[in-house]
C-alpha cells in the first residue's frame, strides 16, 4: 500500500509542477511579448511606487519563463518554488493587496493560490519523476534509521535472529 501512495504522491507532484510551470511560462511570455512589452510592465509597476520597477519587471518575467521551464522538467524545484513564493508575496504586497482578495476586482486570490502551490513544491520537492532526482546523492543510512523521500525517519523491520 505504501508503494501505491508513493506513486500517487509522485504523480500529484508531477501534475502540480507541470501545471504551475506552464502557467508561469505562459504568463511570463505574455509579459515579455504582449502589447507594450516590458515597458508596459515597468510602467505598471511604477504607478504603484514600486522600488526598482525595471529590475523587478525583468526579474519577475525571467523568473516566470526560466523558472517555469525548470519546474516543468523538475530542475532545482525547491529553489525555483521558493523564489515563486517570494515573488508572489511581493506582487501581493505592492500591486494587489489594496484591491482585496477577489480576482474580478484585480485582487490577489490567484497569487495566493500560486504561492501556496509553489510552497508545497518547495517543501516536498519535485518527486521521483524529475531531473532533480538524477542529482540526488545516496544517503548513508547506517543500520538503525532509514530516511524516506519526505525526510521522516523510520526503523527498519526487526529480524528475529534469536534461538528457535
């Protein structure tokens, strides 16, 4: 049963990773090539009094495009996901907070969902169906404790080596 649950976890992480990654790539690409291009993004940030609007516009756009591709393939997933959490927090605090949570009013509910999904990927990683898995070092487990993929420890099964 635990093998089945591990497969379900890996599939769920894969679906979440690919969905978030593609959404980021599409949005970043639209920012970069859309009507007005990057200058429109810079001007949009400037109207809110955002510090360094040029840097933040380019940083957010590149994070979404490059980071989204990394998430799709499962490369540096915890790092990219943590950067997305920070980015979404900044987006909410600088441009969305005063509008309230509702998306139809330009609010932050979509940003909160993206931040929460990215937080899950930052904490749980990419799962076994990712490039990150290829670079994982084997742990020296010793004789007493074994670590599973989620950092919890468990005792190995006891063997009966006593007299019969």
